[in-house]
């Protein structure tokens, strides 16, 4: 037990991982700084670990050296505030498992599935959750059978969105309104990823719902595996939610609660919980939807959404009665609980 724990048994030492190799590096640093401040407000001690664009982990500018089974800097729990590939895709989660340290959020499999837009949609299709029509395209097949692939994706109709399968924050996404531009859009997406998804256009309002895991004591009392937040609607000036709308000041507006019917609200929360559970998520997630009247369609799930106090996820949870410091504290406690359960298993 550390000196810190002896002086205050409720306080934790938390390593915040931020930065990363993905295009969302700067977004991650902002999220991580907010998490750090929230944890300090709860009385926890924070160890800042920055993941560089080169993939190296550094503390105070010095590269870290770690050993399997050796934990990380003697902390109690790790909060990996990393977005996109090489952070939200199971790779860092696998490393933390190997180090035998508790961490916040989804595990290896759920992280990998949820960041793969094609695999996630295929999983949701297996449990009959409503989604827009889609086609997954691998680059090697496209290069071998270009005409065949174009014929398949053209069956979706127009407009469609062409997206790299493993990117976040709308990176590399193109809206295609003319069939003759499809090949060009696919070529552009393959610059970012060897797997691309082509999706039919969703209709109606863009609505998002935050998920927050429950401790085992609440679940054993009959509560669901996670709390579904009050849904919120994203409004923006353009015709789709692109990078500019997400990150430029004034680019979007969040309306909480979302101005949708009571029936649609309950449907959003029901489907968000189903997606969270069936993807194998833990701790937290944000599930995105299209809502057109009473029709609710699942779009995607983010296992580590933006995490500043003004980010959508934090605002949704605040509207649901969970203040930011309480949110980050609870997520750390959930990570510790999972680690304790896993350590009790026999291999």
C-alpha cells in the first residue's frame, strides 16, 4: 500500500494516458487534461503520461520502460483518455492487461469491435438492431474487382457516406452524391484504412446517448448493467456532422434533452443499452442514433468519447445527475472492480 493510500484510504493514484498516434492526438490531450482536473477535484493523485505521435509513452518528458506483470508507475488505476486507432482499438487495453493494472473503460475485444465500423454493424445486425444499410469494402478486393464492388455499393442508392472503418472524428469521410465519384471516394478513404464502410444516409435528428456502467452492487439489486443518460440532439449548420462541426467553436449545438417524443426517447435508451451490452462494453460509451419521428436507428458506438466538461458525453451525464468529478471517480472505481474480479479467475 502506498503512503498516499495510508493517509487517505478513499484516494487513488491514477495514471492519465493522453495524446496518442491517431489524428485525434490534440483532442485526446484536451480530454486528458479535463480528466486530470476532475480527478484532482475528487482528491485523487494524478500521474500524467503522454503518448507521443511516435507512440512512445513519456512521463515528464522521459520515455517509460515497463515490464509484463509489473503494473504502471505503482498507480492504482489507469485512465486511457485516447481516441481512435492505437488507443481506442484494444491495442493499449491489451498492453494494460499485460501489465496487470486496472484501467477505465472497455476491454480489448469491445474496444476492437467498436472501433471497427464494419464489424460493429455486423454485430448489431446479428441481434437485429435497426441501422442504415451498409457495405464493407476491403482495399485488396477493390483493387482486384473494382467494377463488382462499385456495383454492390451503388445498390445502396445515393447519397452515401464513404468512411475509413477505423477512424474517428469524421476523418477521411466523404459524402457521395454522384455515382461516378464513388471510385474516387473509395480511393481517398483507402489512404486512411485498408477497410472502408459505405453507408446509406441516415434521416432525421442526430441523437446521442451516454452510457455509464454500474457497480456490481447495483446490478445484483436488479439494475441494468449501465445507466443510459438523457438523450441529446446534435444540431449543426451543414448537412452532415463533419470534423469542423465537431471541433470548431460554434460548429454544433447540443440540445438536452433531445426534442423527440417520449416513446423515441425510451427507444434510444433501450437500444443504447443493448448496443453497450452486446458489444461487451464496460465503464462508459456514447451511442449515436438517427431519430426520424418514432423511427430510431443505431449509427455507431464510441468507447472513449471526447471527455472535456463541455464534450457531449459529459454534458449528457451531467443532465442525468452525474457531475463531472463524480463521473471520473466512478469510472476509476469501476475499473478497479473489474480488475479485482478478473484477478480472482483461475487460468
